[in-house]
C-alpha cells in the first residue's frame, strides 16, 4: 500500500514552509494522533509519500506508544534512541596537531543549536519509530527532554523490544527510563566514564594519533628498520 | 520456583563485574539453581556473545545475553567520518553480507540529496545485494548444522560460499568488505563475462540448497531437535522488533523487498515469492532461510537477464555535502530489517546516524524465549535466531 | 626438558625438535569479528585447507594449544579475556595477530571502546595485515611462524622471553 512509486508523490520532499504535494493518508494519521492525545502533539512533519514525524510531550510518551500499538496497529517496534542536538564543541580541536596543520584550522565557536524535523526546544530528544506490518506505514515519534531532568517513561510495558534499546540509550546519553526493569549498562564495561554519544564526549584517540593516510608517516619497508617488535635483540 | 535470595539483577551484575575483572568462566550455585556462564567466545565464531544462564537441573530459569564484547562505537565514529568514509565503516557491521550494509545508508543519503542512481546501477545493486544475502545465509545453514552436531554442513557451506564470494570479488575487488556502493551509483561496471559466470554460480547455489535440504533440514535428528523448540508467536515477535526470516517463520507475511521496497532497488522487476511458515519454532526459521536462498538465486537469475545498459553513476558533486534533513531507510537485509536514520546538517559528515541493526532486536528476545527450555535447546534457539555479533554490538 | 632449560641442547637435536614442533602446531582459534570468518575459511574450507601446513585446528581448550590466532577487533571489554586466555596456554606459545583491528585498531583507530592493537596485551609473533586478510595471507603468516620456530633459540623461548629473528 505504501507504494512510493505513484507518480504524483515522487515530487521533491516538502520543506516545512512551502508544502507542495499533499499526503492525505499521513495527514489522517496525524489527526488520529491529535484526536487521541490532544495537546500533547507539539509538532509534526510530513515528507509526502514517504515518512511522518510527530513530536509529542514527554508526559504523553508512554500513552502514545500504547495508542499506536493497540489502536493504530503499529505492531512492529523498530528502534528507540536519543539525539543530542548541540553541535560538537570541538570541531577539529580534538584532532592531532598534524591533522590540523593539513586541514587548516576551522572557526572555533560552534554554530547555534538547531533541531530537525518536527522541531524541538531542548538539547536532548528521545526518538523512536514504530511501524505497522499491516498497512506498511511507520511513524517516527520524538520527545524533548529538559536538561535538568533527563528522564522519560519506559516503553517496555508496551513494546518489549524497547528494553535493550533503552539500556543502550541510557548508557550512551545518560537518560533515565522510569520503570525500566533492568537499567544497567548494555555495551560498555561497568567502569566506563562519560556518555559516548553526547556531542561533548571527545574521541581522545584522534588527539594522540594523526588520521592514518592523510600524512604519510610510515617509512617504506626496508628504508628504515626502527619499528622493531617488543624489545628484543636481533 | 522459590524466590531468589539475591535479586536477579544484582546477581547478574555481580557476575558480569567478576568476569570482566578477572575471570571469564563463572559457574556457581545458589539455593535456587546454578549459574552457568557461556562465552564470551561463541563456539561457532559468530563473534563473542556472552550468555549467563541460571539453571535448575537441566532447565533454564533465566538466560541473559551480555553483549558489548564487540562494541566498536559505530554511531560515534560516523560523526567524524565523511559520507564516503562511512560506507567503509558500516561494511563491517554484518560481516557476512557486507554489501547489504552499505545499501540502506547510501539510499538514505541519496534520498536527502535527491539523487537517483541510473537504472543499470540499480540492477547491479540489487544483484549484489542478493549475492551477499546468499553468502550470508549459506554460512548460516552450515553453522546451524555445526551447532546441532552435524559438522558436515559447515564444509559444504564454506565450499559453496566461495563461489558466491568469487563473483562478488570479481566485481568489487573484495571478498568480504566490498565498499562498492557510492552515492549516486556504483564505483564500477561489471567485468566482462561476469553475467555468464554468475549464472553458473546460481545453479550451484540451487544445488547447494537441494543438498542441504536433504542433508540437514530433512534430517530426522535435526527435526527432532528443532521442531517445537523456541516458539515465538507473531505478536510477541513484532513487539520485540523481530524482522526478516525470524518473523516470517512466525507466519507474518511481510517482506520489505516486496511490500515497500525503497527506490533504488529493483525487486519489483523479478518474479519471486515471500516464504512464510506458520509454526514459529526453530525449524520454521531455518526452513524459511533456506527457501530464501533459493528465492534470491531466482531473483539474481532473472535480473541478470535484464540488466539494462547505460552508465552506473549519476552526476554527483566531487565533494559530497548532504543537504540538511532527516531520512530513515530500511532494507530487508540477510539478518532482517536494517535501517539507517541519517540526520544531516548540510555538512561533510553526518550529524547523527542511528543504526537500526536486525540482530540487536532479534537477540533481545532471547530471555523471553528461553525461559523453561533445556540447556541444549538454548543452543538450538540461538542458532536458529541467527545473529552476527557485529550486528548486535555495532 | 631439563636440557632445554639449562641451555645444553645439542644443535642437531635442537633442529629435530624445531622441525617436529613446527609441523605440529595446535592452533586455538580466537575469532572475534569479521576476520574470524576468513580464518574459518582458511581452516575448514577445502580450498585453503590449513592442515596441509601441519596446523592442527580445534584443540579442546587453550590449555592444549601452542598457537593462538587473535582475529578481529579486541575491545576494552574483551581485553581481560584475551589476557587470561594467553596466560592459560602452556609455554612455548605463539600468537598471530590477524587483521588490522588486532594489529592496531584498524578502522576503529579512534573509537572509544576498541583496544588499539592486541600487542598492548600480549606479545605477538606474526602480524597479518589486511581488512580482512585473505585466507592465503593467513597461510603465509603460518609459514612465517614456522620459519621462526625453525630458527629460534628454544632456550630463550622456554624462558618465555620474546625473540626477534634476525
Ligand atoms: S581487520 Fe577488518 S575484517 Fe578484520 S575484524 Fe577488523 S574490521 Fe573486521
């Protein structure tokens, strides 16, 4: 049903302001959402014939999931993750000196924070996607998280598959999922510090090592034999 | 069963701490059962998954996979790689069907850039996609045999997989990690004589399927070990996000290739069918996979006949900057649905790439499906769910 | 092996010992990532057939192995296990590091969770470059290791000191 090929919907994606092609099915879906959860729908975005984004409030997060699964038959849980909208404060600062020489330095101050489709007011967002295997329609749901309280309801009671995704999100961004049955690290060792996917988490290895391949630092084999193995005598 | 004296979460936490610090194989008993640690090296070299099971005699009380031994930080690394560099990286997520990993990312970037690959490129893409599916699932079938005690299948799988890999190598230059897909088309055209060679290879794949159907799927012992083991009802599977053959093995008739194939692949040009099996057990998942190899050999066979002529690369700027926007593209990969959610800020590098990998969801059902089964069945269930560690851990 | 430890082994006997050690390497496969599949192809596929080089795959445990092939990405979470595996093996023991990841971190050279090179954890005898190395490359690595076994001084090896062949 979700045929992307029908000729009139193949037009270039709409921007937020000038919406050229319309997409009745997705608009109907939005009105279903707003009929159910009312003001909790804060922003929407449609790419005609393709995809749908809905931003809801944090409080309505679990309720919306329940509505989508049970009433809209969006039975397939696709993924759940987070976004950090703050541009990385480092730019090239975290690269090694050699790389900075090659690339030239870039402006220091990062650009202003801008959020994506369906808008956003805060630095952190949680987003998730659910999909209907019957009508082949999906929706990407987003919710803002205020900086001082990075917590949101867990989806595990509705979509059991959210369990691992929330654990991953928890360790990568430091969000708390209220009501999650087993909120421990999934990937990282227990003593890992920091939240890797936040934009202000530096990749320190870039600092100490130049980008391999940009500067030819390796001597050709045979030309210089100083790179011995572990301290033996030959 | 009696209530545990130590809360389960505490116990699991304790074990993982212990093992990470010093010991790897942990085995200890409490009043309500024995805790047995399997891994982190998986006997069938899918990679390194660790599974902590709590047993009551032979019966599993709980079973908790501990991933992360292969976590390589893809999502962070994509933020410091340019778009063409990202494809090199994401090749290595599902390392058995590497080409298939590139495609959804490239399609997402193409969608944001509003570029369409020329028809010839789309055909070749689809063919390579299916070839990597074969390379992947053929090894799965061999591996399945090995894990259930029939080692012969592995030798057959490795032998026949070489023929598929040869074909991939002939086009892309890489057996494993081709890095061949480009935004706007493909790196290169097909070599001379490749189409005829590939046709020969497809007959071999069909032979392999027949052989394995007799050897493994039809085997009485195999059936006894897989039928009725690890039953996943469709609605539970969907709420866990199971996809691909795992969910078709539970009777859900849904295949991205047929139902909402992203533009850029040409599955609609071939005549093939989606196989489903109503049982939802380990057998049906394996059976569906075997049939899928057949079907994809069929797809390749037909597409080879109709590859149009023309360029393989659309006009793209030399330095690729992807315009601002968000796009999610998912394809039906060998392991299930794989999708990339790409957020671009109009830069050389993606702002954020969320990688939705199939195995991650597929394995997260393990605790649910292994409750109350016996220890040997854990192996059967894991083998039939089919995961690749790079795809779980990313 | 008292003779060996005291360093009083006759040259001829030494050669004989080296020859027999060289062609009966029990090899433990520590497959970690993509490279493991190429290692698997080298070991079980009839096309490459590593056994013709005198390498015996599939020992029951690292305690019975002479050689371990670390193939794939070693992560920081995995590192203790790799270290422990090495300690379990009896001397004399050899290590082949297969693939860029095990050599130096490979494509993940700037990742936050990958160990940049297994040689930070255990001494490595042969590095096989490539991402992934072809099975033939692994076979060549094995041949190089055999040359090393042939030409090394067993006294030093039994003392557990790393040797560099000139
Ligand atoms: S070296 Fe390449 S092929 Fe080998 S494990 Fe690393 S990424 Fe995979």
